[in-house]
C-alpha cells in the first residue's frame, strides 16, 4: 500500500489517533458512510421506540402519561447530540462507532418491553408494570427514594471502607510476617468459610444498633476478601525484587510499603471488586431482613404492599447505584494499573 | 585524597540446607581473595560453582557459614548501598516509571532533596540514553535499555563495590558487546572495585584486570589470574586467544583445541 511519507513533520509529531489512522486501512466511500450510519442508529431506534409508544394503541384499560414520552425523547436527543459530537471530534467518533449498536439495541429492548406489557399484556400486571408506571412511581416518591439511596450508600461505604482498611492491614501483616500469619490465618479461614449473610440473625440480636450490626457484617465480607487478596499478592512476589530493593538501601518497613504492597496492588484491586459485590449482597439482605431504611428495605416494603411499580423503581435505582459504584472502582483500577497495560500494537 | 577501598574475603565457607533431605550442600569452600580500588575482578566457572553466592555474600543478602568478609576492615553486616548489585534480570520495579526506578534508592534513604541529586539523575538518564523514556514503564523498554537502567539505578549511589551478577547474560550478542564497553568506561571513570560474575570466558577476559577461575562442588577458587593485557583489548588478538586457551584448559575444556 502506498502512503505519502514525504513530510517528516507529520511523523515527528504523531498523536495516538493519528498513528491509528495511518496504520489502519484508510476508510473511504461506502465503508465510511456505513460507519456514520451505525453511529446514527441509536437516534433511529429512539424514534422507533417513541413511535411504538405513541402510535400503537394501548391494551384496553391501560392508561399512560407523557412521562415516558419525555424520557424517550431525552434519551434520543442525547443520542443525536452524541452523533453531532462524533461528526466534529474524531476521537469521539471511534468511541461511538463501537458503542452505537448496543445503544440502538437498548432502545429496541425498551420498545419490546413496552409492547409486551402496555400494548399487548403478554407480561401481566401487577408483576410487570410498564416503563411509564415505573418512571412515574420513581418521580412521585423521589424524595423518599433519594433518602433511602443515601441511607444505603452510607451503610455500604461505612462497612466497605472499614472492612477494606482492616483487610488491607491484616493481609499485609500476614503476608509479611510468618508469626502473625500463624496465629491469624486459621481464624481467617474459619470466618471466611461462612457466607456473610449467615451472620445477620446473630448480629441483629447482639449488636447495639442495627446500623452498627449491618456495618459489621458488610465489613466482615470485605475484610475477608481483602485479607486473602493481599496475602496472595504479597506471597506471589518474586524475591529478586526484595533483593534489589535491599541493595538499594530499603529498610524492612520500606520493603513492605514500597515493594510488597505495590506489587500486590493488582490482587488488592481484585479483592476490592470482589468485596464490593459481597458488600452489595449483604447490604440488600440486611436491609430486607432488619434495617428499617435503605433501598433493600424499600423494595421489600413496597412488595408487601403489592406496589410493584415502586418496587421496580427502587430496583432500577439500585442497579444505577451499583453500576455507578463499580464504574468508579474500575476507573480507579485502570488508573492504578497503568503500569500493567501492554504496549498497544 | 580518598583512602583506597579494600575488600577482603578470608576463609569464607557457605552451606545451604536442602529442602527435601536432612543433608546440607556445601556451596563455597575456603574462599580467599582481596580486591582493591581500581581492580575489575571477573569470576568465571561452570554453573553450580557458587559464583552468584559470592556476590550475594558480599552484597550482604546472605551470611557466610564460616569466615569473614570485610570492606575497609569492617565485617559486612547486611545490605548497604555502598555495595551496589546488578542482577541477571534487571529487577526493575514494574509499577514505577524509568525515572522513579532510578530515584528509588534516594527515596528509600531520604537523599532525594540534595541539590546535586537532580542534575545527577539527568546526567545518568542522558548517559544511558533513557532521557526520552523517563515516563515509560519498564515493560516498554528493550532488554538492553532495561539492563542499562538497572546499572545506573545502582550507580547513582556511587558504590564502593560494584557487584555484577551476570548482568549481560540475557542480552543478545551485539547489545552485549556494546554494554561491555560501557561497563569498562564506567569502571575506568569511577576507579572503584568491580566484581563481575560471568559464564562467558571472552567477557571475563575482555573486561577483567583479574580473572578468578572457579571449580564446582564445592565451589572453590582454581586460579586467580592477573590479566595484564592493555585496554582497549582486542577479542581477536593472539594474546587474547592465548589467554582464552589457558582459561578453557583450566576449566577442563579445550583439550582438543589444537
């Protein structure tokens, strides 16, 4: 393939995007047109979902509001804005080209669900409320839902961070000292073998407050995950790193802080992710069983009143919260593990 | 003038406990030698003759079973940056950038704030050809670059004794010959003690002012040769080939050489 490399100026000041562009086969004509078409697909599917909602007649007796209309319009406009941005910014174009098919699929799913519930009743009430009902329930109860969300987050993070901190300490101590490991790891193994929700009934009876009890159980699961992950990380270290650090003047505590722990970071982050899923599980279980606030409690409370719309509303909020938390965790992970990334080929 | 450094090994023995049996393996037996400033000591020998063990003993990573190792009259107790060591693998910390690897030692010893330190970092990065890679991570470096970084990471402490444990063993032939010349320049400029383990006889002869030939099981010194060929040495001169033959015969190779 012939390329014009006359201007050395271009090659001296390459950016990552420019490099990818130069090295990949040039996209022209029909290929490029198809790429832009794919980027535009979410807008098309958004419009289709809107048409489905507005034009297909409802099953007799089903009532709707315009909340869902606004919701779909807002999403479609976002997709349109993304398309415009992709036209202007090359970098964003590649991102959207990758994500667009899935976004279009989401609109199709929304339309499909709406069709099966509101329009035909294939999925029956009260177990499957249509999206419009869920959105309205969410909006009506927004103040209370927000309050529940904040309570859940407070409980989750108090437990998570105290557990993570203690786990990191225990793991580091056990990983670096054989004596500490001798005395501590039998207990770690014993406690870790028991799934954390098992503790809920016992702790609920003993603990001074339900909040403290729940924090304790959440922390327990996270502590276990972090302890094991940190020990594994530190044990896996190649001893030549210690040797090198020692000859460079590192003292024992520096070997722990500057060699063992950084080396264990990938494992620790894995432990943090694992701990988060265990914490979320325990949080919801604890709220459903004892704690009288939070999203888990809201879900089971609304269910007992057969308020399925509100129940789904809370579940949607739960999903959004957990996805957001994991997204944040992943961001931190990517940032900390920059040194592990292979050279992009 | 600075007092000359002197490294002495007196009747050093080293044994290792074996994991599977009750037996103890004798790795080194009665090692005696003295090295002074300005000497480049090459240590050659077959694998299992305890070459690396000598390096680790002098570095203070392990301790002799019997005998003493003294630097300037003081018995060596543990590691100290005044005895710098470069390993066969570069052992760069993968989570630190090139520059952070280079300054690791200073951060451990809290000497990074000294004013002359910064210019020293620059000078070494420049010298090793790593200045433009300072923000890269070790896995992005080639084998030669990684080993050069390992070398300057130790050099920045200006060690009195420079221990090189087959540092060029994993490099290709061309990079290796370049690095040998770089090592020579570094040593000639610092004038300090260099001890280098190698399994490459050419390398040992090309670099060392002295060549220690070792024999295995238990590791002991077979010969301590003063290599008085003048620098720069030619790998193809008659003198060099004569030396080569001599060392090979000592290692029980080369009987069919003629």
